[in-house]
C-alpha cells in the first residue's frame, strides 16, 4: 500500500455529502422523460409547463411534477409572467454535462455499432 498516494487521491475526492448531491443530480437526469425535458429547455431556452408537456408527450400534471424535482435540485429556474410560469435551465454547466455525455455515448456507439 502507498499511504501518500492514497491520501493524495482521498484529498481530491468530493466529500460524502457533495457526492450524495451529485449522485442525486445524476439520478434526476437518468430518467428519460426528465432528460427530454432538460434537452427541450436547452433547445427552446424557456418553456411553460403546457408547451413543455406537448413537446415531450406528457401530461401537464406529470410535467409539472418532474419540473418541481428539477427545480428543487437547482437544475431549472422559473420566471413568472402573470399566471404562467416559464422554466429554463439554471446554468450552462447542465448543457456542458449533457453535451459530454452525448459525445461519450456517440463515441461508444460508433466504436461498437
């Protein structure tokens, strides 16, 4: 065993609490419907619940429930206009994360397809 190497790696790991939050974000994005919602918001910039539900082929109630989870996790933000709530991606890091995931998927698919 190499204690110095173990400690060097350990010092660069996320804390257990941070790792739990990150894992929760990945679990949220692992759902196909939520993933399509996030992509839709990335493409449109901003959508209300009704429009987003129509885009992904889900009910407004189900879409609203999924958006609430994404909002609580800090992945989407809202803007209210009268009685209508518009949703958008919270920051550019979400797009970067998904772009890298898609690039990885396509690379793996091309190599093994």
